[in-house]
C-alpha cells in the first residue's frame, strides 16, 4: 500500500471514530453544562485541566518514542511493551503524589479535591492504555484505537445521562470518567493480547537508561505543551474563581473539540514522516508542504464561521447564563488555524529526531503563556486567558516555521492563505447578509467556501492526482 493510501486508510478510520466521538462528546458537554451550575462545571473543568497536566508525568514521552522506534523495527515490540508497563507503574505513583501536594497548596475545597483525585486515577488508566495505542499506531492498525475511542465515548455518554437522571452531583461526573477509562483499558489490553502477543512485563534496566534518556526531551515537551493548553484553567480557578473557569471552558471545549481534525491526521502521518526521514527526503518535503496547505484550507473557514456565528451557537447549546462565553469563543477560536499547523510542525520535527528543538519551542511558549496569563487574568479574567492562548500559539507556530524553513522547506504562506482567504470573505458575506436556520447556514457556508476555492483553482493538478491516488482512482487519459 502506498504512503498516500496508508495515510488515507488510517486517517479515515480515525476520522470516522472521531466524528462519532465528537457527536457523542458534543451531547456529553451539552448535557453536563446544562445540568451542572456554572460553579460546579468550573470545578469539573479545573480538575480536568489539572489532572490533564499531571497525567503527562504518567507517560513521559514513552508512547511517542515507542511509535517511532517500533515502526522502524517491529522486533522491539515486546521489549517496549514489557518495560514501559513497569516504567508507567512507577510514574503513576509519582503522578498521584504530585496531585496530592498540588491540591493542598492551592487550598481547594473538599468537593474539588475529591474530583481531582478521581480524575487522576482515571487518567492513570489512560496512561496504561497508551502503551497499546502506540503499538497499534506503529503497526498502522488504527482501527483498534478507533474502536477504543468510540467505546470510551459511549460509556461516557451513558454515565453522564445516568448521573443526570439520578440527580447526582459533580463527583458522580468524575466517576463517569473513571469508569470509562477503566473499561477502555480492559478493551485495549484484551485486543492487544488477541491481535498481537500476550503482554509480558519485564524490567531490563539496561534498556531503561537509554530509553528514558531518549524519551526525556519528548516528555518535557509534552509536559510543557499540556501546560500551555491547561494552565489557563488552573490559573483562572486560583485567580478568578470557578465561575470564570466555567465561562471560559464552555467556549474552550467547543473550540477544543475541533482539534480532532489535525490530531487524527497527525496520528496517521507520523509513522510516514518517521519512515520518509530515513528513506527519502524529497517525499518528506512534499508531505510537509501538502499537509500545511490542506490543514490551512480546512481551519480558516472554521475560525471565520464560528467567529460570526458565536452568539447563536452559545445560545443554542448552553443556558442563557453562559452569554459571557460568546466573546470568549470569538477570541479563542482563532487558536485553531495555528493549532492545525502546529500539530504537523511538531510531528515532523519529532519524526526528524529534533525533539530537543520542539522542547525549546514549547518551553519558550510556556513562559510566554504563563506571563501573559499573569498579566491579563487579573484584569480581563477569562477573556484575558483566551487572548493569551491565541498569542502563545501564534508565537509557537512562528518559531517552528522558522526551524522547518531551514531544515525541510520554506512554506510560502501568502500563497497558501490567499485563495482560502478570498473564499472565506465570500462565505463571511453570506453569513452576514443571510439570516436563516443555524445548521442550514453552516451547511450552505461550507458549500460556498469550497465552491469558491475550487473556482479560484485552490487545488492544483497535483492535489487532484493525490486525491485519486488516495481513493485508488485511475486517471483517464
């Protein structure tokens, strides 16, 4: 199977899973926000942010390293599975200790502390599941991961509806996360044993030292990257209270759900990047340039559309008390075009063994983000957090762009965004001039955008050839 078709196959199964997950997650978020008070939703969101930061310590870059090394040498499969299992056991204990210390320092109330502890255990299960996800990715068997993703969402939805039906509190919603991640872990464990090998744990200290040394830059990068995305909610909880966290996360969750597009694409293309870096540099350059172009084409209309339709979206999905989230959504949605590109840039640099470079960029971004949050949150609260997030992502993309311009290829950004920009302007005029049903307006806007883009020849003959290759369509002469 060609690289293009391999990417397409893996991307397709993950996209199908993520679309299902997105639909289910959409209802989970809506039901949760509508049922819980703003303060209780703020508690859940703050706890998810804090545990989302510390769960990275339960992996320390081992999952990404496993994918990269096993895709190059399948004989290392058992070695990585057996040893990373023991490594993650020690790392999970360390993670829980960090959580205990943090909630004590922050002085959270009893309900928040309980939610944080439950979610920490839930994400520890996820850390162990990622061992097997890595092997699925390395063998390019994304369908197994897709089923796990869907299973997790189904359990989450059932648990959320049950908690609402029984009239339970925010602690019950945390227990739903624990149940979903525990069931998901059992599934991936059984699937791995059935489709690959019966996992055998081992403790090869000679293997640990070079592995940890190689994974350390990846782990620190992951910690910094998660901090960039999660520290704002934690800082809001301490500096502005749980209500501000609730307003911010109502908008942030909507934006964050759309990140599945670059996340799925990057998951599928990372093994290809890793292989091409070793075997062929020219196709690597092409893969990067095409990825940059396609993700830009996809992200720009999403940002423009949500900016113009933020008010009806918030009022439709959430209660009227979330009106303050409208402007937050209009600000934070502009993170998307930069996140889409940054996913590809970070993936490519990691595939090129440039994890130290990624670490430096992420560290610089974290320093900027924390500094801006400290400066903006006291005055502008959740709006300041949104602005800090956007500026930080622009900064990160600019640094990665500079590095890859010297190592791989320089993207002519003005050419990439010119035609999609014109198509976005035409789409925006339609949204502003035509007031209709929200869903109909979104559908027509998407058709207008791509119709204008095609009319402007936004896709080249090479693009169409690639699409035919992916779809296995023979070109008619």
